[in-house]
């Protein structure tokens, strides 16, 4: 996993997720929830076509990789527009643009599903009752979720990020968290695998949940990581040979830089080893 940057531009963020349309969709969710309170039961009717339209932009931001495991995904699978905070729990964020990222089906559907363990204070839930009026509901909709482009149209983004930090999910969000502060890597040359490990004792639960709920230490990933680690190590050892030509040195350096690029599989792991071996 590597840190991702959310593009905030009217040209890439669909109008449905900002301004008046975002407000209307939030009102819709709140009205549904009020109806459930009145009936004593109910289930939100989420419309998946509303978020599937952002998939190409999310692919662009992850450079066609799963935001969780960093395996190149788009080449072989359609991937999922993933609700980082599950919509089954955080129903009011079902149409929140800043709750989306793109992931492979294995990380999302096989492992994570609707799990979302936290270490801190739960995110503020909209306070509704059976007597909440439409006017009160609309006031609530204006501040329930962030507008991805204009703070004045929703919860200020700084407040949303602060709530994320207070909630302290054990599952990292690469748009808000720095994975380098939690995840390190360990090579097993016998099994030919590279495993994710915690950078320190404080990071232990974050790695454990990444293993169980993102599947980031599944056997296939560990073996594929070793393949790329081994390539990196060949280039690194080549550079330690004082007898190589200038051209070979330049090509080895360029190869390592390409393996650290955002577009490269497991760039986070390669960057870790490069900091370790060539500080």
C-alpha cells in the first residue's frame, strides 16, 4: 500500500458528487433512514450505478492497482469501487466521494466485506428521530458528509479527516493515512516470500487487521512480492559492483527508480527496502 492523492478538480469529480446533487442524495438517505425509524425496520436502497461512474478516475489515482494490496488489477479484472467505510454500517456515506477507492475483488469481496474495526471514537452518526422534520433533515444533510470540491457545501474536509483520525480505523485508508508509518516488510529467502510486518509494537494491530481483513499476507501476494523484491535486489547488488560500466550503472539506477514509481506493483515494499539498503 502506498499513499494516494485525491484529485480535486471539477473536470474529474462528477457533478453528482458535489454541490446540490450531493445534497439531494444525502437528503434521500436521511429520509430513508427516518422512514425505517418510523416503521421499526428497513434497509437502504443503495443505487450502485451512482458510484460506478467514478471507477476510471479511481483507477487513474491508483495507476491501475488495487489501493490495498498494490497488485496490478485492471489488466486482469474489472475491480470494485470500494466503500472504505462499509455502507451497511456508515449508510450516510454511501454516496460520499471521499469514501471511495478502487480495489481488487479479493481484497474487497473475499476479505474485507463489511468489517471495519476501529481503535478510537466512532464517526459522528447523523442524529435522527421519528419526529425530525424535513427542514431539520435538510440542515443535517448540509453537514453530514464532505463535499469533495467546496467546503462550504458540506462538512469541511479538515473536519472529516480529523474525525477519521479520532476514529482511528485499524484498516488504513491510503488517501488519509501514511502506510509507511505502519507497514514494513520481511524477506523469507527459503520460502521465497515477502511478508508485511509491523514497523514497531504500536503498528502490530494494524498489520494483524491488514492480514485478516485486507488479506495482505495471503500466500499468492507474498510469493509475487518476492519476485519483484528479487528483481530489485539484483539491480541493487549490481550497483555495489565497482567494476560495472557507466551505462550499466545508469540502467540499474533507472530500473530501481521505475520499481519505486507509483505505477509499479508493490512500490511501497520496494521503497522500504531501498530506504533500508541505500539510505
